[in-house]
C-alpha cells in the first residue's frame, strides 16, 4: 500500500501539469460524484439492514 501511495504522489505532479486547471476541476467534481455515490450506497445498505430487523406490532 505504501508503494502504491508513493507512486500516486510521484505521478500527481505530472498529472496536474498535464490536465491543467480545467481538467483538474473536472476530475475533482467527478471524484466527488463517485464518493457521494459510495456514501449513498452505504446509507441505503445500512438503512435497509436496520429497517429489515424492525418488526411492527399492531
């Protein structure tokens, strides 16, 4: 994992120069969208698990 992180840090400066300001803005927004989708999935999975265990007594 440390090697992978080190590799990403090494490539990050070149990637920033290659993409430029607009490319980095687009990349940041797309990664934010992916992160939000993962968060929504976690919430939906957790809520369905909790709600599946609740029993209603009438």
